[in-house]
C-alpha cells in the first residue's frame, strides 16, 4: 500500500475506529448467552483485539504504517501502562506466599528465558530456512517479543517488539503462536486444577500454606476494597503520565551520553530511547509500590493500565497483514518446543521441592499469560485465590522487562 492511499488518514478518526472496535469486543465477549457467548468460547477476545484492526489495514481502509496513533501509543500509553501495572506490587505479601510459590514462579521465568534460545537452536537444525531471514523480520526478533509476553504480558511483549525492532509480519505470526500455544497450556492447567487434590495427595505436597492464603486474601479484600472517586483516577493519571514524562526527560539525556561515550553498547539496546523509557518507568513503578501509591490498586490502577494496554494492542493490529497468518503453523512448532521446556522444568522443580499443583499452575500462568489468565487459573482452585494469581502476575510485569530483554540478547546471539 502506497503512503496516503488509504481511505482514512485522519488520526482522530483512526483512534475513534479503534475505540469502537475495542468497545465492541469487550461488550460482546462479556455476553453470557447467545451467539457471542459461543463464539468467544473458542475465539479469545484478545485475538479479536488484534484481528479486527488488522482488517482495516489489510483492506486499505487505514494504512497502519503511516499514522501517528501507533507512535503516541508506543511512547505515551505503553510507559503509563507499565507504571500502573507495577505500582500495585506488594513484595512483602509475595514473600508471604511462601518460598515454594516464589520458587515456582521464578522457575517458570527461567524456563522461558532458557527455553527460547534452546528452541531456536533446535529449529535451526530442523528448519534452517527459518533463520535465513535478517532485518526486522528475523525470527529471533519475533521470539524476543514473545518472550516479553511469556514472562510479563502484553505490555512487555509490545515493549520487546520495539526494543528489538521486530517487524510487523514476524510479530503477527508470534501473536498467533502466543495465543494458540498459551491457550492449549491453559486448557491443560484447568484440567489439572480439577484433579489437584488427588495429584497433591499422590505427590505428598503440603497444601496447608494454600489454606492460609485463602484466609489472608479474603481478609485483605474486605479491608481495602472501596468505591473509586474522580480524585483517585486523576491521581493515578498523574502518577502514570508524570512518571512517563520523567522517563522521557531522563532518556533524552542518557541516549546521547551512551551514543557518544559507549558506541559499542548499541547492540545491548542502550542507544534506544524506548529501552530507557521502559526500564525507567518499570523502576519508578516498583519504587511507587513501596509507598502509599500501591493502595490505588484497590480502586482500579491495573484496570486503567489495562485500558491503555488494549489501545496499544489495537494499534499493533493496524500493522498486521492477516494473509501472513497462514505461515504460522511451522512457527507453532517453535512455540510448542519452547513451552515444553518451560513445563518440563516446572514439574521437575515441583517434584524436587514437593510443591502443590496450585503453585505450579499459578507460577506458570503468572508468566505465560500474566494478569489476564493467572487469576482465572488460580480461581479454578478456589475463588478467593484469584488475587494471588494477579499478585504473582504483576511481579511478572516487573520482571518481564528485564528478563525478556535478557532472553532477547541470548536469542540475538543465536539467531544473528
């Protein structure tokens, strides 16, 4: 598509279309009966948030490569989103979950970090042609973005896409791999949850900590839940965009410094403005989690952050070419190998430390899927445990930036 040849070029109209698409998806995906209830039973709402905007690009309604909506979302909404998703982290409460929960969560993270490079090495042997692509569409760049999703979540995936310069085509394929492989694993975990008591009895796992968790979570919810006010939302926006502004200011100073004095560090993304913005806002969010700002989670900080996230997801969809999805099956093999390493390491460590199935499931989904699916899996064990899934998932948001970057560096060494 030639620049300017799209039917709609007005940025305000494009943003309006994306907002309508997201509203449609969220409205229909929450219907409990009828056609849409059956439709979303098989088609994830997240996929629709990517897919529907891609139709605008595919059919020439909008040119995803020549509008400013994506740029604004990338440099303003993405950092603000990360601040709101990380300020709710309660490290003390996470440590209070017990060492087995933390061990299983970190095991899941390590499984993703080492699983990606190992999968890439295996694929290089089986299908060497996949490594023949260089530039933005290189396989390792797409896998680096997928690592962001599988350690943190959608925001981290988008961050890694930009940091490592993954092209629209390979990113589209990796989005498909993410949805297919992650959902298959989630289905398996839900089946494990239905039989967790028998499995724990057979393995001799100590589940007393889970009972204490249920009591603690119920007490916390009763003490902190309150109705949000306009003041709360304005303060949350002040924190999110104030931190974003500070990160931009610092990045404008850091990038020229590293370019001039440390030119060799370009390969580690230290010459990238967005890299510094992402690292800085994540660090600011973590710092805020030690202050009273963490209490804003009780009035929906993560929900506000998630709304920014879905706008980002829709703008990414504008870069999709759905005709490339037919190439996804061979890439799904990579995802399956990667996931198998993650799962195998989890069960090996669980057997060694006799961890309950609950910690295996939530430790995995706090990485693979993040806050969108970890509470779903946790609630399959007990409804009161859903916030525990969120608690570990927001830790994944924090680690996602750093650990996915590390995984990306390992992938770069192998794939380039």
